[in-house]
C-alpha cells in the first residue's frame, strides 16, 4: 500500500528564476536556480549545485509580472535529481517580502 504524503499546507507549482546566496566563510556565493513549487512557508528549488543541509541562505525570486520576492531561510532537504541538478527545500525564516 502506498503511503500518502501529508503536508501542512498546499504547494503551488511555480517555475520562475531564483537566486540563492549561500554564506561560505568570510564570503558568499550566488547560485542561479529555478523554483519548482512554493508554499507560504517554503520553496522547492532546482539548483545546479548541492547546498549544505542546514545552511542559512538568502533568497531572491523573480515573479513573471516583474516584482521580486526576497527573504532568508534554512535548507531542510537536498536531493539529487535525474537532470544533473539538485532539489533543494528551503523553509523561510519569515514570509518573503515583495520588492518592485
């Protein structure tokens, strides 16, 4: 019997450009990514690089109509993908803010 996945909130399929800023010692690294889905408390991203589990990251998401969403979060899950990329689940520290 298949186990049904339970989520606390609905996920919405959203495929938009995103950037992940990952602290690395004294410096930080920016990684271009793509959103796979979003909820009010987190986002699933497709990244060309693995990001350390538990890393605190800064996110910038560009929506189709122009505004950007920005915020910070923590990497909760990193899974290799069949497309030579990684699926990275990030939980927001606080809700993302809109910037125009």
